[in-house]
């Protein structure tokens, strides 16, 4: 379908996106753009039309912080209707005025849709309070039911005992009548049990923690880089990178789209993977760099093939909400979030003491994000993460650097 662009808007938005308008007429192909640059192109095209209703699917994925903040402001102030799907807590908190929450519950056998006229923060708080109350009510009902049933069983056993040993026909008839009432009461108890408050489960719960790994000493220089020149083939992206990673540091990397953050992480992986004493964990931006799409989750995670290892893996996968069928599906059939869980679990099973993470939170649901932050906050090793997730950067990382064409520059968390 032909789309009529407002070129005044197009060039104005391009300037605000820090996207050079000369590139519109260059020979550069779409395939050569970074994920963030590709998303900018899509946004520029959409926003430069005369739209009335805007649908956005994960609009913050891959965007640099400057563009993300611009997009937030735009969405906050537009008088038109916007419906967006997002895993970004900050974007949801700053923009959404109504929440539609889609879930699969009861081991993914039942769909549930919740619609609330609330902002994300209040919805999240209400959801937590409802979960706590329902859990409390369900446990109380079950305790009361068990007490009532225990008392009922004692009475039933007593009547059965007397009934078996009585030789008085009159007493026997009375006891038989009493037993009939007891059995009737038992049926009523069983009917009431089916109506008890359901014990709630968190469909996107992530029950995972790093084991007692052998972290490197906190003062050990894991990696020292001086005057590195970052380039793709002959094209120089960044000059004069000076960088140091200590044994238990947690470092975040931010920067504009296309500056070379993912390339920098790949270069660090190349430098670290052969170092002695280091067990390296890696989560790339493109999961296909590591995951073989025809393998199953079990295939990917298995290293020895022993029964005890397989049992351990299955237990972990169950705690990450994988169904029995999904653990044997080809990885190509899994969602982005499930693939991210596999990469996390791989690092846990390998007991990695140094991690390289490229946008580690991008495919996790907002309700599971706090658990992801808790997982990495409690991690005792060192990691370097490229991320645009402001909440993750602020809560988990000890230092944050901005990658520019001239190197790395440390930034304060208040600047995010």
C-alpha cells in the first residue's frame, strides 16, 4: 500500500533521532543497518505519515537512550491513540495509561486477559497485592479444610469401629444412619474443596540463581585494554578505547545506535575466551549466534549426557516454566523469552565467573524483570552488559560507560 510521507516531518524527526538525513539517498542497504538503526528507519517512516491510530511492537528494543527518551516524550504528548506491546518497564511506567495483560496460566493450558484503567506502576502494585491476598486466602481455606477433614475422618473411623463390633440391632441401625450422614457430609466436603480459592501461580516466574561459583579476586585485572581501535573490516567505528575490568565488577555499556556496542562485546569475547581461570558466559543480541535452531533445549544444555545431568536440567527448565513438550521442541519453535532463558540457564550450569551480556532483559516480560535484576545483583562474578534498560542499569551495574566514536566515557546513573 502506498504511504504518503510528510517530508518536513521526516527530516525534522531524523534530526531529532540523530539520524543523518543524507543516508536516505545513500547506497547503504537496509541489511547493513544495526538493529537500532533499522528500528529508527521504521519509526521515521510511520511517524512521518498522517496517522490516527498507531500500533507499536516492542518499540524500545534496540533503541539508544537518547532516541528512547525522545520516543517516550512523543508518546506521552501525542493526542492520538497508541497501542504498544512492550517488555520495557520504564516505557510502560512513563507512557501507558491503560494496561491489557495477556497471560497463559495453568501450565500454559488456559489464556487469561486482564484489562485495567491504571498506569503500569499502580497495576503492578495491585497485581502483587491481589497475588498475596489470593495466596493467603487459598492457604487458609486449605488449612481449614484439612482440619475439618481430619476431624471428620476421626469420627468416621470411630463409628466404623463401633459398627463392626456392635451386636445390638437397634444400636446398629442408629450407627448405620449416622454413617450415612457422615458419608453425605464427606461428599459435601469434597464439593466444597472444588470451590476453594485457587492457589495462584506466576506464569512468568523465573526461579533461578547462580550457584556458589568461584569468583575471581575483586582486585584481579581480568582485562586491560589500551588504545583499542574498534572496526568492522576497514571501517573504523571507535578509536582510543581504554578499559579495565576487575574480578567482581558489574559494568554497563550504553551508546548511540550503530556506534559498535555489540561489536565491542564480540571483541571482548574474543579476548577473554582463552584466558586461564575464566569460565565465560555469553548472551549475544542475536541468539542464533549461539543457539542451533534444530536442537532441543535438552540438546543445547547437555554436556555429559549422564542421567543425573539430564534430571538436573529438566528440573531447572520446569522452574523456568517450560512444559514437558517444550523441552523437546526444536529451539526454532520457542519464543524470544524462552531462548533468553536457555542462555541464562547455560551460564548458570557452566558456573561462569565472567559474563558478557548484550541486551539481557529485552525479551523478558515486565513482571519477570525484577527477578532478572535480582539474579544479576546477587551474582558474585564479573560482567559487562550492553543495555538500554535504565532500571537494570541503575539497580544492577556498578559503573556505566558510554561508547562514542572517541572511546569510553564514564557516566553517572543520574544522567540516565
